[in-house]
C-alpha cells in the first residue's frame, strides 16, 4: 500500500511539473493536462451558454480556465507530495512530542510548505524528508513565478487580439466592404498598406496563440470583435481577391500571400486541438456591389471558391466553436 502511495505521488508531481513547463516555457503549445482541461471547461461554458457567442457568460471562460489551470498545478503537486510523505509514517513528526503524524497532518504540512508560509508545529524527521521539504517549497515559488510571467504577456496578447479584430472590423464587416473601401478611385494602394499591417498582426497573433493556447478561450461577446469572425472576414476577402484576375493585377500579391500563409498556419494550429470541419459548406460572400463597380468575372470567383470547400468548412467550424453562426456579416 505504501508503495502505491509513493508511486501515485511521484506520477502526480511529474505530471504537474511537465505540464507547467510545457505550458509556460515551451513554445509549442500547452501541456497535455492544460490542453485537455481547457478544452473541456470551454465546452461546458459553450453548452451552458446555448452555443450563443453573445452571452456575457462566455466572456468569463478565459480567466476561469487560467485560474483552474493554476489551481490544478497546485493541487497535483500538493496531493502528490502528500502521498510521497505518507510513504513513511515517521516522515513528518510533531515538533512538541516527536510523534509520527497522520495523513491530514502531512496534508497540512505539505500545504503550508508549498505556500512558502512556513510553520513550526511539524518537522521533517531526517535529511531525506528535509530535502523533499525544500524541493516542495521551491516548487511553490516556481509556480508563483511562472504563473505571473505567464499571465502578464497572456493579458497583453488578449489586448492585441482585440486590436487585430478591431482593425479588421474598422476596414469593413464583409469582404465586399473591405475591397470597396480600399479603392481610392484609381488603385488599391490604401488596401495594400492595410494588408501589409495585417500580415504582421496576424503573424504575431499566430505566434502568441502558439505560446499561450489559452488565448483561444478569451472570448468577445461582440461578433465583430470576435477573433474567429474577424479572421473569417479577412480570409474571405483574400479568397475574393485571389479568385479574381482583375483584383490580383491591382493588389500587392506578395503581401497578400504572406497574410494568407499566416492564416494557414493559424488554422493548422487550431485544427490540431480546438476545431474541426463543420460538415456544411458556408454561403458565398455577397458581392453584388463589387460586381457592379468593377469589371470582375463572377464565374471566375465562384470557381475559385469551389476549390476552397474544405478550407471554408474548417473556418466555419472555427466560427461555430466560438459560439457564432454562419453567415458572417455581408454573406447571403
């Protein structure tokens, strides 16, 4: 029985340490525990909101998930070391009588040691347990330090995420509106400049999402400021341009392709964990005013969109996973 406690405790501690380091330091996404628990909590929030992205309840999900993750790390390490210390009855003694302690005493001992508060009514019985006590205290400092260094840039990334969405929404709420606003009467030089700025912003958002996967769960209750919706509008705009030889000849395609590739990378990150294809092809963008304004081949654009069915189903899945429905603004 004692060896089962020891083995279980060691496993819990290793899982917690691994998840903390993978989530806060490693630049390849969240740890197994953080990734699964975050997705599960978000699923609960989404179901309780009735899959309605407008519910203010969803706006609390991000902070709640971060709080649960930190408490989970603390809980795993606390319980793990408690089980390890319970491997031997005499690992922790009462200071006054030098008598062995029970499970609750050891739970109390590991708890206040992990919190770095310190106390004098209990003590480790020999050098081995003293060393483990030091490791436990250092673990508490480690969790506090890494949590703070993780939260500060995460909140900054949340702010930048909203800026990106606002930037796109200010350009227009639909592909047609963005393209028409980018025309100054002679060329698309203004739109080219905005596409250049957006390419860097999307690249930054993609990297921040990789560094802080929980960023995905910081939800906006305003549809135009919701990242999945805003990025969908942007991606649809790119598709309209790439589907028209008229627009391709007048827009900086190098910048446009960089922006598209950034969105491709972003979708590949989400596809691995957060989203899946919707199974239904979204409606085509409404472009009647665009067709009436420019000499654009309607059939050419429709044929190009036919090649994007899987991509657009995946994007539709991204929109639905955030509590929103297609059509986006400007769609029929």
